[in-house]
C-alpha cells in the first residue's frame, strides 16, 4: 500500500514530540514536519506544501482553526485535543516535581468542567482558578496577556498554558508557568483516525465513475442543420473537446452516436477537477467554443453497472434542470448540482425515511422533490422564500412554485412573511418555511 504523507504542524517542541510518536507507524506514514513561529502562518504553509501531502495534523485547536478558516485545502484536517491526561502531567510537575503549592491558578484552552474533573480524579481539593477557553482563533499574545495580568494583580500564583510562545514569554516575565503538551495516547488515537480517513478516501477515490454526455434536443439539432456533414463536424468538434477532458481524467471515451458520449474514469480525479462537485470546467469550454447546448450526468459506484445506472439518473436530472446542466449522483443515491450553478444543491433521491414519505404523501409530491425542496429552503436566510426564487432552485415554473408554497401554507408548514417589491407589477409574497415542523418524525 502507498504510504500516507502526513504534515505535522505546530511549534517546535510539539512537532518534535508528535513526529517521534507518529514515527511508530512508519510502515504506513511518511512525515513532513512543519514548524511555525506563529499559528497565523498556517494558511501560507498549506499553500506551499498541500500538493505533497494526504492529511494535516495540527498540534492544537488554534492552528487547526486557521487552516479550516483559510479553506485552502480539501485534505483531511486533524488536531490534537488537550485532554485530562495532559493536564494531569502538568499538575504532577507542579505538585511533586517543583513542590509548589497551588493557591490560585490560571489555565487556557481547557473548559472549566474538564479542569474540575481533573482535580477530582487526582484527587486534590479544587483551588480557585481562572480559565480562558475559546472556540475560534485566538492569538498567543492574547493568551500571554491574560495570564500575566492575573498574576500581576495577585489573582494567581501559577499559570498553565498550551501555547509555547506564551510559555516562553511568561517565563521571561517571571511568572511561574507550566506547559501543556499533547499526550502520546492522544497522538496515537488521532493518528489512527487520520489513517482510517485517508484509506477510506483512497478507496472511494478508486470508485468507478461514468459520464453520460448528450447534445440537448438532438432531434431538433438535426432538423435545423443544413446538412448531415454539418452535424458530423459539430459532433467531431465536441468529441475533440471531450477527448481533451478525458485525457485530464486519465480515462477512456466512447462515442455512442446520436450526440451521446460516455466517459469512463475514477472518482478521485473527478472530485479534484470539479472542486468536490461544485464546478464543471468542461461546461465553460463547450459554451465558449460551440453554439450548442450539452448536458451531462456523472455517476459513481462500486461496480460499472451501479456507476452507469447513477450516470443515467444524473443525466435525467440534468435534463429536468434545463439546457446545458450537469448533475452528479453518488453511490449513496444523493444528487449534487447543477455544477457551476448558483442553484447548486445536494439532496437524496432515494430514502426509507418515514417522515419524508409522510411529507411527500401529505403534499402529494414525489420524494425526490421533497428532498430537493428541503435542500433549497436551507439556502435562504431564515428560510424565507418567494415563488420566483424557489422556482429557480427546483427547475419549475413560478406558477408551480406558488402552488407548492400555497400547499405548504395550507398544511401548516409555512406562514406568510410579508411582501417584497419586484419593480413593475405586483409585490411578491414572502413565505417563512417551518423547517423543524417539516422534518419532525411522525407522531405515534
């Protein structure tokens, strides 16, 4: 099996400890240690080395949050949580190695309950303590100032921090400070999760992928062409574009005839090329170079039969959405698309969910429409929608959308929410969708 390239990112001491522990799995993991001076460097680090690694492991929550917020990678991101075990080690050092008395103490990163439980597990009396927890990015300087001001005012006599730079600065300022490191146990546990995730991604990435691509309204296209030679020239021009696309996919292509083409490839490379099924680069090229509309459906599956079936379904959904649309159907029977569209959604096309079946029966619509409708409603602020916007997402007429919204209103699943101006003509009615009520399980 090809080894997993794992980037380990953090301050120098944490990276050294993590790398030493991860090296126990050198049979499956190759390490790329990356040391920073400040966690704000993480986005640039990702940009520089992301193409060389399979997963990212961060020493703590702050660098992880920098990576997550930067959105510069689609690779799996992990961080080492600071647990009670890492806190025990710091308390042991304070009480039995340094022989210090804990009168008042300040912590960061941990939650108050975790600290109270750790003291209870030792067990020793819980001293008065302060804690600065956080769920978003925080600077090392802010952590340093928090601990220092408490100590300077006499509120604390000891500081415990998870930040190396804060630890070093507080020591310089004369504050009795102790550092929290990740435990080897948490490193091994997180590493095992990362390995499993990458292996699952690789397995899924090798799934069979089939494209069904077709010229829209082919019969009309034929009848409006001046000659059969003109038709063949256009088909060959499209075929040439598709060959280039197939080469990018490292796949193979079949010209089926009657404006229909099939491309065989694997999931991983398509997922990358379409930026996780959000865009379709091929669509832009066809639109720019050719004066025809072409739709496509991409299907995935563990077998060629399953992938082909899903590709047929995806092409059908694309045609329902209009001209020059592209849809994806995954192996779990969820649909994604249209790609490269402002009305991009992900929704199930098959389910055994009893609540959804009851909702479909109540509204007298198909299950697929229910799932697509729910996905659309989540795109609107506060679930407030008008008929024109809903029509765009569901690929239906505004009249049909108004009928659907009236149906929801009559069934107590939506309420009137005023009107909005629409330029000339009558104001558009607004509806607030009661999503919680729509997805509530049926009463016994």
